[in-house]
């Protein structure tokens, strides 16, 4: 994940710890919204993703807003502006495409309502 964190720092201007948290939040969102059989290979293809996902899941607020708006709210609470939310999400998805393949990520994006407008 260091490669992705550094990429986010250089392309979006977020701090390293914020980038790590944002990656975890995005992966947590995907793990809740995408079909399990599609997200597990993605997590496996991104070394270190499981640790960031686990950290985000431990911080997830029960009863909070879910779905894409809930993820956006969590990202903004982590310190991202609305513009950075979109930039970070695009970079994470681009990185996932590099690691897991276009087809695998395309199926995930297609399976999650509203996600295509952010990526």
C-alpha cells in the first residue's frame, strides 16, 4: 500500500495518514456494497489492503449513514475536501485496475449503484 499512499500524497496533496485512512474507508465501502466474490480477489491483489480495510471497519460507526453518501461523509470527516474525495477515489480505483485488472474492477464498479459517477 505504500505505493498507493505515495501516489495519493503526490497527486491529491493529502497527508500520508489521511491517505491510508481514505483507502481503508473506500475498501470498507466496497466490501459492504460489492458482491463478496468480487471484492475478495481485489483485496488479495492489493498487498496491505486487508490491514487498511480492517482498521476502517473497526472505526465504522454502527447506525451511521450507509452507501456512497456514508462513505463520502466518512472521507470528509477524515479530512478530505469534496474535490479530494473524488480524486482519491479515482486514484484508488485506477490502482485497483492496475493490480486486479480492468475486468475485475469494472464488474465491481458496475455492481455498486452510483459508484460509476465517482470514478
